[in-house]
């Protein structure tokens, strides 16, 4: 995790760092195991000005990468568990030996949550359309009410965590906040979309203004990707 001192130092040096096309720093060692860090599907600055490039680089190349390394380390002597997909592993978390369960819970959650998070960003915001818009109207009170409830859940979550929208095979949606890196997969639920409200997701740009980050985040959601995930849920093929 980034220390608060690192965060303030990086923020103070922002003008110089943002001018560089890529900031060089020591990142987590490459994963050696069944789980791998997926590449970011767009440039680090694709979510500017709402999420800065330096935050994206630290978040993906260090935080998510470390979670993958730690997950593989926890599983290295457990071949049957290591053979499971990430979503199947978390859905069977209670079957994981107690000695490694916390490591798998924390780092497996880190991996699946962030993989979903990268997938649904890089867009231009706006609003959903089609079947997804109809589902939001039906289950979440309409798009504006949904955003308000989502932001309120994220702003009121104590400490670190995530705000998720879960989806059933029938397409029914529900809002679900979770602490730390817990995933709804641990309760047998599938995730349509979600936002990371750990400080490392927003502190360089927004400091302690989490509500500002939550409000700005909607400007980078790629609704075509969220709609595709909704279709996969309806087809029974949605994983992480």
C-alpha cells in the first residue's frame, strides 16, 4: 500500500510527473502462477481529467499487480485451488484452507475487483441505453436515482471498500457495498459493475474528497462495456 507520505510527495510533484508520457518506478514483480495481471485496456491518461494518469499507473501497475503476486504465492502449494478460475476460487472461499483463506480472500478479491474495474472504465460517461437502462429503471429507480444511491453508498462506506451493482441471470440488479476487497462472488452473486473507494483510487487528485471522486467517476464509465456484461449475465456467461 502507498503510505500517506508517498501520496503527498507524488501530489506535490504532479506538474513534473504528468508531463512525462510514462512515469518510471519499481513495480511489483511479474506474477508467476496461474493468475496474471491483465493489461490496462487503454492508456494511463485515458480517464483524464477525472482520474489522473499517475493514479491509474500506480493503481494498476503496483496495487493490482501486488494482489496478483500475493494470490499466486498463497496458492503455490495448493494445486487444486490454483487450477480454479478466479471467480470459482472466490465462490468457494469457505473451502479454502484456513491457513491461506485470508490471503486468498484479500488478494483474490483485489484481482477480480480490479479486473472488472478496468474493464468498465475508459469511456465518456453519458447514460446506459437499451435493456440495461430498462433494468436500472425497474430495479434501481431510474438512472439519476441510481447514481445518487450509488454515490451515497460509496461516500458513507467506512474505511476502504467497493460499491457494486450485482446482477442475476434473470437480469435483476441490486446495489451492494462491500468492505476491503471483498467481492459479491464470495456470496455467490455476480457483479455487473462497481467503483473502488479505497484511498489509493483517488487520493492523489481528490485527497479526502471522496464524494468528488465518486461524482467524477461517472464521466469515465464505458456503458457499452457495462451493457456487454449485462448481456453476459443474462446468457449465464459472466465471470468476474
